[in-house]
């Protein structure tokens, strides 16, 4: 749950402003908006990768602002993360890339190897286990990233543009995998620019513009406000007016 959360980076860049939203356990939620709207920041705040400037964030009943530096890595084990900056290592096989998550959480090596192969099989890429990222398709690489994100059994999946650069069929396959994880009880939050997928899936949709949550709709299609430059200008003008009033 986000309670009046803002995130302002050094230099004054507003990535999130007064965001209040509650995502319930087991929901599937899309986060949409223009580039720079605050989608990635929203995911990073939820995953304790960024610290809120103000406001409160609770995840699985834990107040993130109360976590110590020592507790944060253990908290993050509850969350699976797919983000562009955490791609596959080019000098490691798909098996080794997925196994990194097991090593990071200090899982027994023997059990870890079995678990990695189970996850690769679940993703339909077990025959690619010994291949390097350059030797597989983009869709297979995306499946390996998803396998790495969920191998430790997180209760929440945060995925930032998981279908970027994938063809329509492969993108749909990825969404079907995530939908199945959600049906099994995992909370799934996906930041996406893919209008067609968002519209077809008919899930809850959070729309951001210039760091503000401007729409929260259930069983929704892709909201046109997500790509509306005038909406972004409106939000920025209102922010500027509030700033002037406080000076």
C-alpha cells in the first residue's frame, strides 16, 4: 500500500507525487504511462530499491521505512523482479543466469540445481539450459529472466516492460505465463507500453502521468490518458502552480 508517497530525486526531478494506492494480495495490475511518467519508480519503490522522499509504503504488512539496511535483502526475497537493468549475463549460460538467484539467497547447491531445471522446464526452455544468451531467441531470454525472478518462490512479481522488443506472439506467451502465476496466487504488477496486451488482458490498470496517479480502473483497457501529452502538461502546470503558492 502507498500512502501519499512522493519521490524527488536530487536536482528536484519529481518521479512520484502524492501517490496513494492499495494493491491487494493476489491481484494482477498493469502500470501504464508515457516514458518518464513514473512507472519504473513505482515498481522500485514497491521493491525497496528506491526510498520514498515522503509518505509511507507497506508491502506484505511491512513498513518499508522501518526496515534496517540488514533487513532489506531479506525483505526483497519476497519479491521477484524483472527489470531492463537486470538482464542476463552474456558470459553465463541460461542455467547459470537463473541459478544466480539461488546463489544470492544461499540455497543448497544440490537442491538449487534441481530447482533451476524445474523452472526452465516450466518456462519451456529446459533444452536451452546450456546455451548462452546470444545463442537463444529474445523470447527464450525473456523466459529465462522470468524464471530467475520467480525461482525463489516470491509472493510478488514486479515486471518492468517484460515484453519490450518481443514479437506479438511471444509477448502474449509471456503474459499467459504471468497470468498463470497470478492464478496460482502470486501478486503480479507489470509496467507496460503494450496497448494491445493491456486491453486484451482486462486487468486493473494504474495510469501515471508526470509522476502522478491519474487513473485507477478495474477490468480496464489501455487508458488514452497514458499517452496524452496534454494530460502530462496539465499535471506539470498544477505542480508548478502549487510550488508558486508555497513560495
